C-alpha cells in the first residue's frame, strides 16, 4: 500500500552521509521498525542520482540486498526511502565497536561470501554498485550481510559503457576508474566492485584503511597516487595462504587480471570452508559485547 511520512515516528538517527540522514522509524499502526533514508535533490545531477537509486532499489529482489518497502515523496520535494532495518549496523560500525581489532579470518570468509553472492546478483542484473565499502555493507543479528546505498550505482545499458568517474568517496575506487586507459577500465565495469570488496575485507582484517598508514586522513591526491602508482596492498605473512591469495586476486590493478565474482566464489578461501563454521564466526562478531556486570554494593 501507499505510505505517508505521518504514518511513521522517528526513533533515532542511524547514519549520515552525502545523500542525507538515515533515521530508525516505527510504523505507528503496526509497530514495525524500518530505516528511513531521505534523499535531498537540490540540482538536476542530484535528482538524476536519486532517481537512479530509487530505480535500482525498486528493481532488486534479493536477500543479499537491503530491501526497499516504499518510496515516499516529501512536501519539500525530497524523496524518502523506507528500507529494511538492519539491526546490527554496518561493517564500519562493527569494526569501530571492536576497537579496531581485526576480524578473524573465518568471519571475513563468511562476510566475503555473502557480499560476493550480492554482487553476483547485482552484476547478473547489470547493476554496478561502485561504492562497496564497510559503511555500505549492513548486517542484522541473524548474521545476514547485505549490500546497501545505491547512491552512485549504475545500470549498464550498453555492454561497453565507459566507467564515468564521479565526485565523492574515492578511497575504495579501483585504478581503472581513475585511469581507464592504463588499467583496462572500459572493458569491465563490474571488476571495480571486486577491487572495492578486496580493499574492504583487507581493512576489516587490518583494522585500518589499507592504502594509508593508520590514522592518516585521506586526501584525494594521496589516495589517487596510492591506488594508481603504488603496489596493491597485501595481507601480512601471518594470514593464511588462501586468504592472502584471495585478497591478491581481488586487488589486481589491471582490471582484466582481477578475478570475477564467479571465480572468487569458487576460491578455496570461500569454497573450502564449512558454511556453518563461517556463520558461527560471523555471529561472534555481531553479538553485542556483554555489558560489564554492575558491581554489587
Ligand atoms: P550516499 O553514500 O549516497 O551519500 P549515505 O552514505 O548517506 O548515501 P547510506 O550509506 O545508505 O547513505 O546510509 C548511511 C548510514 O546509515 C549507513 O552507513 C548505516 O550506518 C546507516 N543505515 C543506512 N541504511 C540502513 C538500514 N537499512 N538499516 C540500518 N542502518 C542503516
Ligand atoms: Mg553510504
């Protein structure tokens, strides 16, 4: 049915980004909880982006992608998306909650597997996400990891659509998106999502953004140099051989050498592990840290 903004009560702010504010809301009549993301469109470029995000969310139907339950126009001309509420937050907030201590390998294999299934779904449906990073991968307490935030995504209408760069977060952008001629970017736009996934999984293991020393604030020029002219970051020797190889296959600078989503799903790091074991490892990450027991007095 159609929703109105007045049907919902704001509970708290879940996040803030370029697009706007995301609130946790309660449907007054049913009590159901959702996330409400409001997209402001002040110029025609932003309006196009909003339309694209709405079109993609409306066309996706997969347990690997955050569901959209409605699109609500606001009186001021903004658009509000009623989204499935992901009650364990984003991988960025889960990492921060661990005090930057790395995620164990089994949990990361579970996360990588689920994100690869999501990318497989999107790529099959000709959608390139283009903004895969810890803040855009959301988790619920069931242990589902889902892809969110299609604010800069693209539907590939022609097979050789060039990768058009955009202004925004560029930290997770692949080399070919900066420099298509050197790194083969015009031939496989989907490979850009694999680069970002590799960087994301590596960050969750290292506890800091892999292309910069811990604590350094990213600026565009430093990042661009690190991505295009530096060697791709690697896992330390302490990581397992399968994990190191998996990351190396994702972080090939030349996009044609990078493994595809289908190849990565069959990689030993993902395929040779007991699925139940991966789920359990992921569950350990999600479970809230038990509150300190109040001292008796
Ligand atoms: P853009 O990158 O287009 O500017 P954005 O970053 O503002 O978009 P999102 O990434 O969709 O918007 O949401 C921002 C943050 O809000 C997320 O990182 C997450 O912490 C929180 N959030 C978004 N959607 C949900 C949801 N469905 N459930 C729980 N939390 C959410
Ligand atoms: Mg985001």
